[in-house]
C-alpha cells in the first residue's frame, strides 16, 4: 500500500515536470474521497482503507474550496521520469 502510494506520488510529481506534449499522451486516472490533508505540494485523500497522497504544484487547477473534509475528485496522470534497464543475468 505504501509502495503504491509512494509510486503514485512520485509519478504524479514527475508529471508536473514533464512537457505538456508528453503528458498529453498519458492515460488519465482519478481518485475520489474526503481530503485528509492539504499542503502546498500535496493533497491526501482517503479512498476506502487507503490514503492516497497526490502531488500538486502552483499550476494545478483547483475548482472550489480545497480543505480538509471536502469530498474531491482528483484527476492525474502517471508519466515515467526515468527508466533504468538492468542487464539480464547470464544463464548457466
């Protein structure tokens, strides 16, 4: 659960740094639930038993009053920032 949350946070953060042309090709996802925490760089939402921490920036469009307790739907994309390919181990 924490790994998935961290991965989502990192990927969403990389989305904000990605160029608009690359991000336009990425599939859009969404998460809906009550807001648990709001910071200048993240929004934490409760989805079932899980807490989702989504990165945001000054350019993130916010419609309405974003505050703790508000029910929100967050739309986000996952875009790879870096890919490191590991060498395959030689077969014996």
